[in-house]
């Protein structure tokens, strides 16, 4: 599995799907989920208001994008209350993200680190937790496709912390990742430690 970091806007992404976290106690949605909500004229906020979706832990909502985004599928992953978010939940979310991508036969997707920069947790450790969950899913499921390409969506202000979290995984004895910084070089090569 190849992991990169992308600072591209959601409008410029070129992948099969976008997988984004959202919280049951964050109204309107914020982060990348909020960007998608804005792009779709409040569709996600409307679904939340009508109790169509709630953001319960590991709730999944898949919808087709239209001409407003080049990404054809958007998957929202509920994470429960933002105030309850911890590294264990992020680890589990990483497993669910990769399992769901596998289940919908998606080989190229972008995902966010939900709540990064706005929940009081360390962004590097959040990134590491999500990636450890993905790695453990790959290690435990021999049918999982190793030819997946995924991009971590990242604001410019978070790139150093996200790259630190990625670097923390390099020391693991067995990873299933080829970790590459957004410019195509490893973060160790381009000095973004």
C-alpha cells in the first residue's frame, strides 16, 4: 500500500473516493467534511438535521458526487462525539477505512485525519494511530489488496505533524506501507521530519 500526503483542495483531487470522518456533536461539520458540505450546498448538514445521519461511532454513509467534485464517491465515517475522540478510536477508524475501501473495491482514495488541529490530540500521534490501524488490517486480512494508493488530506499548517506521524511508522518491524511525502519523495529525503 502506498501512502502519500496531499495538500490539494478537494476540488482538485484525482482519486476513486474520498473517505472523511465526522462527529455526532459537531454541527455544522468541520474540516474536510465541512468543505464537502459547503461544496454540496449543505447536503450533509441537511441530512444531519433530518436525522438521516448522526455521526455515531463507525456509522458509514456513501454517496455519489456530481460535477462539483472530480471524486466520484464520498464515504463519511461517523466517529461519535469529538470530545470523546482518542487514539484508540482513530486506530479503529483506520481499520474501518481500509476494510471499507476493500469492500467497495476502491484502490485509490483520499482520507483525512478527523479532528486534527481542533480536538486537543497530538496530530502526529493521530496520524500514527490511523495508519497503525490500516497496517494491522492489512496484516490480518490476507485477502486485502496491497496495491492500494491512499492520500492523507492535510492542510498546509498540519503537514509537518502528519509527516512526523508517518515517520513514526518507519521504525515498525513489519509495515505494509510505502510511505511517500506529497511531492513524491520520502519525508526523510525531503527534510519534512
